[in-house]
């Protein structure tokens, strides 16, 4: 949580932390800016102090909403530095030198935020050379903000809950939209008699998202039949929707607040083949088993072991017995969720992963079973929040239901 | 253009280029992946060869659409490397060592793509140390892909044109939506008699965007009156829409192809105050003057000089006479446009900017005049493409019109 930043900086021996770059695609900038609608800038946090936001002059009014100490970038007259130094690398080193001098930054300084990797390598190397009082530090794993962001405070949970409610609404409304369609034979058809395609359904999903100020930067998964058995297939736009074929619908939009939600439901329209029903029960049972195994202090990596064991006992191949399997259970059970759709805590089942479940964690539980050769896959995904008292809350307020009847306007 | 990559690599003394990270917020990944709907991976391009895409196993079917040479990441069994090395830094260095050995990568290797800046600093430093045959290189300015991406080939222009057509449609439809509203006194009102707010207009804009598979990752500007005089104000959601007040409407969405468009129109509903009319003519005249000054071989920085001179001659303060001015013309004239909403070519008016206009450049022309104390701002933005023959094309097919009459359902 944000309130842990000073303690986490002390543990890491950091005197200051710098976060930079554009806000877009840069969750740690978003985290510190508290939703201020700016494009980017530089944030400097000295240990024990409120961060300072060096903002673009043109965004001075938006910057106020960050609640941070503000410094207008125009104070440094970057263009005049650039005229003096002739190249951007030297000019940016000089800009940071002046900012650090003004703010009294020295000692061990950690750098964070998204940048071109080669540029960062060159720039931070040059800065480290140029500033004798500063030791440039980077973190490769369990970095300051990764760890702080992994546990959510009440404000963050409120925003995730809002994203949850709206995301579940979109899923319900999408299914209601499908139920309203006409059926010819086994195929859903539009008013003009042409098959209803996944492309058309996705346009409806986009409309439902937009109405709720949900953005879908990474693409919804709406995959039917065999495509649903390829876990990351987003679905072929020209594929028709047929009765009795399982549809994997995985929606992970970002709310206007910057927080993501992530939910998957698998369902059939009209009826479900018996073998799909069986698989569905196994996946749903696995969700329950993993949630039952979740409590504060449990090593995060055990959730994957619980899922693999649950499926192995029911005769499904898993990545535990064969890491390269493309049948059965083929992926990870969980990921943290917040300002990024995948973030800490990590649930990787490897000895170096010493993460344990903690109050404030928000994470998915998303087992699935995939049988491409049989033409179907099933995944169910709920999101769990562990509150301050260690109580688990399922934030996904949506029934698990395999079959949705059509409204009956069909000719079947 | 992509066809220039080998030449540009040779000029830079690069034997190979590596692009990595997630695709989201990472335009260079997008550029090389040719629209393949994957989440991320590693792309290695040796000079003179088709790039190799080391993709996640789970995305093997989507990876095919990239048209690149494919290697399934599962071949390296990353989890087993991680078990062996115990930490992610050592494991990722080992992963790259194995990939480079398989592909015969050595010599000078440039690294690109978005990553956490501190992580990149640590990782590339460790990689440089660990691989005796490889010299890790980064570029801080006018990097390989920045330069390649700055000139667009025919495929890219076709995608930008599509984004242009759809973006202009959304602007026209938004204005038509406003014209249909009822007016009470000077204020637009909804069916229930409450003032129509910017928040409600933005919801309509989101709907219009979603219908066209346009995403709006960075937020539309729809600002009325004084807010329009703060160039980056996005508009207050609770502000009502009134007749005779200039509205700055700046839309910069991303098309499903990944390419952005960027268009600004300023307009008044019902009527425009005479002083706004005067300002509008100056801004529109400036667009024409800057376009008239554009031709192949002209230094890009001169466009800003043309704009400043045009405005100074008409009595407006500009950043040329006062870099800190918050009145008059306060920003830059142009930016390149493509897979990022701001990219090369650079139009910064500084001596180190030696960029000249070239065939394939796609860039905005967006002068504006801002008078916060008088309560209004005006900006107009068109996009220019210079074709292979050096002919300019204005890709913004939208009239410049200051006043739009209401449809007359008002009580005014």
C-alpha cells in the first residue's frame, strides 16, 4: 500500500525514488498521480516526504488533482538546456541534475516507470556517471512499487469494486443480447437472416463497455468451440455463434479510474453437450478448491499446486506433470490485479517465489481445461480480495451458469 | 519505413536489434508484429534477415499473423531456468544467452521496446557483462525504430486513412448530436430539462468511437469556454453546454490496427462572439500558412517559426517572444503521428533538430490561440501526409466551420 512506501524504501536502502514517463501504459505513474488527468512528467519521492510532481506547464491545472507537491517544468526551461547541450542525452542529464539539486536528492536513488529499454540503459548509465552524489539503482524483481501496489488500500478496493460491478454488468448484458437473437437450425442469426458473428457480438461488447467508461486496451476474449481451447485466442471475427458450443468469454477492461477488473465465464446457448457439463463441473470445483485453500500466510505458489492436484485426481493432464502440455490445464492459476491486469503478487510455482497471501491482496482464481482436439475449452475466473482482517471476499458477483436458454424467437 | 531497417542498422553499426515487452503501450512491438493479436514476447532481428518472434506458447496461433519467423518460448522452458538460477535477473540473462546462441546473435546489439527503466538498466548491464560476444547498445535519440517509423509506407498510410475517416465521422456525428438537443435560454438541455453536460457528451463520443472500433486510451479533449483556453484541459464533466461559447474538441483515438489519428475542431453552437470569429480566422490562416510552408527538404523546425511569425504579425504573444507565455500561442505546431500519437519527426525549434520534411512523413498542423482571462481558446488541427512524389495530402476530410446552427427545437 502507499502507506508502506517509506518502510519499503528503508528496507531497500533507498534515499529517493524517481518515477517518470508518460502515464499511458505506465501504471506506477498512475499510482502516484492519484488519477490526475495528465500525460506524463517526473515524480520524485524522497524517503519520508510527500512526492514532488514536476509537471508540464501546459498541464498545470490538471496536476493539482494529484495532491502532490508541484513544480512547473517550465522553471527549468528545457529548450534552453537543449540549446546549450546540443543533444538530448546531455540535456536530460542536466535537467535531472538541476531537479535533484533543487530538491536535495542524493544518495541511493531508485528509478521506475516505463521507458524504451535501450534509452533507459544509456540515460541511467550517463546519469550515474555525471552525478557524484547519486548512486543510480534499479530493481529487477519485487521492486518498491511492485510490492507497494500488491496490497490495496480501501480507496483502491473501492475503485476495483466499481470496475467489478460494471464488468459483471457487461457480461450479463452480453448474454442477454445473445438470448434475444433469433435461431435458425443451430445458428444464431441477425434480422436479415445472416449468421450472427463473433465480430458483431464484440461490437455490442464495445458499446456496453463504452457506456460504462470501461476501456478495453488489450482485447476481449470471446471464443467459441475449438478457439476456446486455445487459451489466448481472442475468437475469430467471422465465426458464427451456434447452440451447444461452449463460449469462453474473458473480459479484462480498465475502468476510468485506471483500475482493471478481470472476469471469465464459459457458457453454452440452448444446451450443453454432456462432456462439456462434466468439464465445467471440474473447473468450477477447482475454483472452489483454490479459494478454500486461500488464507493469509499461505504461500502463493501452493494455489497452483492445489489446482494441478485437483485436476490430476480427475484424470486431466496438467503443467505439473508435463510443462509443455497443450491439453488439460495448461496455464497459471492466478495473478494480482490492480492498475495493471497482471501484477504482483506472483503465484509462480517455483522455489524462489516466497510470496505469501496477505491482507490487501487482490487476485484472480482462473482454472481452465482445454481440449483442442475435442473442440472445446472451459475457463472460469473470479477475483478475490483479502481484507485487513484476513477475510476473503469474492468480488465477482456473477453466477456460474453453463447453459443459457434462448428467449425462444427461434425456428429450431 | 520497414524497408529501411537494414540500411539504418548498418548506419548505426548494429548487427542485431532486440525488441521486447508487452505489446500494450509499446508501439515498436506493434510495428514489427504487423497487427498479430498477441500480448508480448521477444523479437530478434539480425541485419539482413526477417525478424524472429519468440512468442509465448499460449499465443502460438495468434503469432502466425505476424509473418515473422516463429520460435515457441516453451522451447527454453523458462521455469526450469528459473528453478536453476533462483532469481529472475540471472534467469533472464540465461534465457537471452540461449536465444542468442540459437540464432547466432553477436556483435553490436541494440535494445528497444518499453520496460521499467530501472529494470532495463540492471538487466542490460548484467547482459552486457555476461555475454562476451555481445555489446549491448541503446539509443537515446533518433533511434533505429524512431527513424524507421517516422516515414510511413503504403500499408501504414492506408491504416492511418482508415483511422482518419472514422475519427472525422465521430466528430461530425458528435456535432450533429449537439445540434439535435433542445435549448433553454442559452443552455442545451436533455429530455428531462436538466442541462446537457460535457460528461454526457463524452459518453456519446465513447459510444460513437466504440461503434467504429476506435479506442481512446488517452482521453478526448472536449472543453468549453475558459477550459478551452487551457490547452490540455480535457473539459469538466459537470460543465453545461451553452450557445456562443467556443468548444475545443480534440480527438486522438487509436484504430483497431494500432494506428492513431488526431484531429481538433473548435466550434460554437448557435452563434459566435465577434472576437472569437477574429481569433478563429487567425488560427485557420495559420494552418494554411504552415501547410503552404511544408515541402520536402524544408527543415521541420521552420514550421514552428512560420506559425510564431504569423501570429506575432497579428498581435498575439507567442512562445517565440516569451517561452513562458500562457496567453496567445503557447505550444508546438506539429508532431509525427502513427503507432504513437506523438512520434518522429520532431518539429522542436532548436538548433540540434536537423530533421527535414521527407516523403512518408505524417504529421499534425495544429496552431491555437489561448486567452484564459477572456474565457476562450481556439485550436484547429489537420494531418498532412507527404507521398512518395513529395505531394502533400491533407488527411483531415472535415470542414473548418466555426458556427453550427441548432436544429431549432429550442425555446430560445
